């Protein structure tokens, strides 16, 4: 199973859409800022499951969800709730408290991968101005592998 993880598109979603058109994933996760950027994907690809949470610029309630793919539990959020611009201790602790295998977050616009328990993943910003950043989660029943993608635009 191949999951695309996008974040921080900020109303510039054409690069994200191109990635999905060029190589459709099994599911899409958008980590906020602006989650409305996923509307075209929902309509254009109704058979691809899409999960999204609001970020600090979305001005909506909620923002933290747990998902499960082939038995792997994943926490998704934008990250501002845990102060990720000041450090990752709070978000790491939340992942441990919930017993998830991975925590996915955005907000900083910087790609980040910390292999551990839990995995901490920030796909970077998927706006596509200078570069297009996102992540691919390769999920099998026995493993969860992360691939960071950064393409010049």
C-alpha cells in the first residue's frame, strides 16, 4: 500500500495534484494549511481515500486523528497543537502515550524524519514554488517504510 503525505499547500495545490495524476497512490493524507486544497482531489479521484486534518490557518475545530493501515496505527495532525516549531518532545510524547507507530505532522515547512518508536515524519511544504516536498508511506502488513520526496519545480 502506498500513501502520499502532503502538508502546507497554502492554496497552491497544482503540484500536489500533478503528483497524484502522474502516479496515483492507494490513499492520500493532507496535514493541513489549507485542507480545502484537497477538494479538487476528492472530486477528481473519488476512488482514492483521502484523510485530512485542519492546520492553524484552516480555522476549524479538531485537528488530531488516529488512522490504521494494514494494522499500523498512525497519528496525524498539523503540529501547531504540540508546538513543533519549538521542539518535538511534546508530539513524540503524545505518540508514545497513544501507542502509535508513526506521528505525521506539518507546520514547520521543513522535511523531517526520525526513525524510532514512534516514527516522526514531516513531509515538508507541498506548495511547489521552489520545490515540491512530500512523503510516501509504503505500508505492508509487516512494515512501515518512509520515503521523503523533494523535487525541483
